[in-house]
C-alpha cells in the first residue's frame, strides 16, 4: 500500500501509479515501504541498467558532491573532462563530437536542431510505432496519436514510414527531407526488431540521397543488447546518435553524438543549457562507464538475455503471441492488454513494464543473476496460467 499523500494531491497526475512506495534498492532488487522485495525488470524504464546503487557509482557521487556540484558549461571542469574521456572510449564509430544535456528527449531536441542547421531542411522521416520523447520536438517524431493529438500542431514536415519496410521509406523521400530518425530496436513501440538488413538499407538510402541517419539509442544503448550500442548488431554507423537513461549511472543525462562537421555547424549560443555536463552527473557517468567496461556486464547482458528469452519461449500458451528481443531488452506480445499481468507480477515480487497496450516489456539490469531471472520466469508462467484460466476458462 502506498504511503504517499502529496504525490496524489499535489503532484501532477501524469503517471499510472503502481500501488507501492519504493524506498530502497540494490543490484537487481528494490524494496517497498513495508519491506517487501521485488526483482526490478523495469529499472526506472531503463535507467538503472547497472543495478540500483552500484557501490562504485555511489562512491563517485559522494566524493563529487563534497567537491563541486554545479559548473556551467562556460567554464572548464576537471570532472567533465574525466567524463568526456570515458565517453570517448565508447562513442559510436564515426562520431567525433558530443553535446551533453539532461535527458533522452533533450538529446533528440539537440539532434533536430542539428539536422535543421546542418542541412537547411525541415522535413524529417520517423517510424510508425516510434517513441522519441514528449517535449514538443521529440513528440513531433513520436508516432502514437494518443501522445500527439492533444498538442497539435507540432513541428511541420514530419512523416512516418512503416518500420522495416524500405520501399515505403523510399516513397516518402523528397528533396526537402533532411534526416531519418530511427530506433535500432523500438522500445515503447513494442520491442520491435527490424529485419536483419533493414538498417543497412536505410544507411545506404541516406548516403545516396544526402540525408542524415539519426539513431535513437536512449533505451537500447549502453550495453543493454549485448553490445555497447544496439546498432552495432546491424553493421551500420550513425551521423547523429542520441543517448540517455542508463548513461548517467542513475542520474539524469542526455548525450547527442555527431560527426564533427555536423556538430560544428552550431555557432556559440545557438544551443546550450544550464545543467548539461554538471560535475555531479559527470562523476556518475564516468563511474558508470568504468563499471560497464570493467565488470563484464555487456557479456552478462547477452548470457542472461538468451537465458530469459529461451526459458520464456518454453511457456506454451494460447495467450502469448510472440516473444522478441535482444540481450536484456525483451518484449512478450500478448493477445490482450497487459495491465493485469503487470499488477499480478507486482504481487509476486517482480516489476515489469508495458510497451504499448499488449506487450510486456522486460528491462532487467545487467547485474541480474540466474536465480533472480529464474524467479522472474516462474512468476510470469504462474501469471500466464491464471490469465489463461480467467480468459479462456
């Protein structure tokens, strides 16, 4: 039972609240105000990718908050320098510059401005079932009408192509298209994975037409799929890549990587922020990159992802339509809405997410262990059997 009062009476009512109050977390687990333990396969919608309160990250934050918490980008800073050195180690191939902000949506906003400034063109193509954020620019590239329609008109010149259909994409291109925005794996849209050659075809199309190829790896990046960046599975390079969520080790961050000539098209003052690259987040980000590269977590994402996918695939049920994913980014498409499954899993000590109306999304942390994964599988099978009985008799 939630102990919150002001969250109900004072905070804007914009979230679907689960009926628990989380107060503590460590590794792949969190605990509520009554002491109940949960295996967290939601991780704050992908933020706690390295687990909750990783000791190395906590230590880095503690040390930095005693030295300097804020330092505007108009000054140099030692911790920002350390963070940038770590980011340089994992930067997407072909990119030479990065802009730091405070969220994935902000990273997308920066990318939109880069496209307009560098190309001089206003038209952009995004994908059906895309999700890029809910700020006005990012929302313009987000497909779902329920998010878009209350806030029309949005940015002009945005078109949507069927994800995975190269011919449909070609039909939308004209001389005024400046960029194609695409998630290598669609998260909110249902954990959708493109055909094996699709991203290569899009990259080739962009090269032939002089269009920027922009990848949104806010959710799929930073080791979640068994590689640092999900697009590496498909053998492509981005002109611009947007990152966020887990990159900050649990603190708010956004990063927009780009080719030098694209990023350098921005003049001083044309894009900036107050908190981007602040020392506290930079300390957390630098520690998070060290953890990712040194603790074998990328390999564990592949091992545990394969284990979860294989074991869930063994659950035979008429109410499961499809299981898809890569690494520890997994979607289980059901034949009905999944709200009840999410709540029933919660009762059994497992936090899972939705991805649209009928997909259960699993985003476990890279530190998840086999015994924890087995509990997730057991709870899910139990809930599936209950739902079968309720729906099918």
